[in-house]
């Protein structure tokens, strides 16, 4: 059994095995949660990202993920994923779902017990918050049976709007799966 927990605050301070970064394909930092994670992790994270191989879609295509060390962060690993820019593709929801699914599978493959997600794509990438929350919750629920090591999944909401949306959809601030 696993629990999905709703948390209000900064993802960089969460005491979990892995935190997920809402990055861009370049994986060299940016604004929003990406900037906060790079600032808190420090230079080592940036340098590790710089060494990652670059393909035709940058260091990480949309919907996929890349695992790195965590520098000065309290977690063990950072799982960088790239959410879709809302409206740019027909399959935005599928791509956003892939971000949650692939990140959870990566954490499960490492034998991790806990993972924290930000509200991917709901900032600069402009994904409507309610739709994004529905995609996030269903992708996590569907994937958890494939990741038996994962006991806790945190949705970390930085603003009260996202928190209220998740609270409503989850029927409270925790959900046992
Ligand atoms: N902890 C948790 N959530 C946060 C934090 C934090 N410290 N800071 C912001 N958020 P965004 P995106 C929330 O824009 O939409 C970057 O420049 C924020 O309130 O960070 O996926 C990247 O480099 C929002 O709900 O990510 C990319 O270029 C959520 O995190 C691009 O933005 C996501 O907002 C990615 O855009």
C-alpha cells in the first residue's frame, strides 16, 4: 500500500528519496521550481547536467526524465522531467501523464520509498491547473502498482490555488492506494 500526500510549500526542503524537477529540454536550469532546485542544490548539479549527452530534443525530450545527483539538497536524487508547453501539441495530456509515469518508474527502479512532485507545467508552461492535477493524480494512481517500493508520493503545491484543486480532487490531503 502507498499513500499520496498533499503538501504546501517548497519542494527543495522535502525529506524524500527523490524530488522531481519541472525542467526544460536543455536541463541547465531556468526559472520557477527549476531555478529553486538548482539554487538549492548548487554548482555540482549544474555541472552534472552539463555533462549529460545532448540529442535532437536536447538532454531530455518532453515527457521523459533523467536522474541526477542532488548536490546540497536533502534528497538522494533529482529526477528531471520536461512537461509539455500547453497548447503546443495535440497530446499534451499524454505527455504530461508520461512525466509523472516515467519519473515514478525511475524512482521505483532505484528502489526508492518516497518521491515528491511539483505541479509540472502549471507555471511558465501554462497548463490549466485543474486539468493538470487530474492528469497527475490519475497517472500516479495507474503507475503505483508497478512500483512496489514506493510508499509515499507527495504532491508539493507552491500556491494555494493548486493546493485547493488537489484537495478537492483527492477528497482531502491524503489518499491511500
Ligand atoms: N517548490 C515547489 N513548487 C514550486 C517552486 C518550489 N520551490 N517554485 C515554483 N513552483 P514552473 P513549468 C511551482 O514555471 O510550468 C522553468 O523556467 C509553480 O508555482 O516552475 O513546468 C523551466 O526551466 C508551478 O505551480 O514549471 C522550464 O523552462 C509549478 O512549480 C519551465 O519553467 C511549475 O511551474 C517549465 O515550466
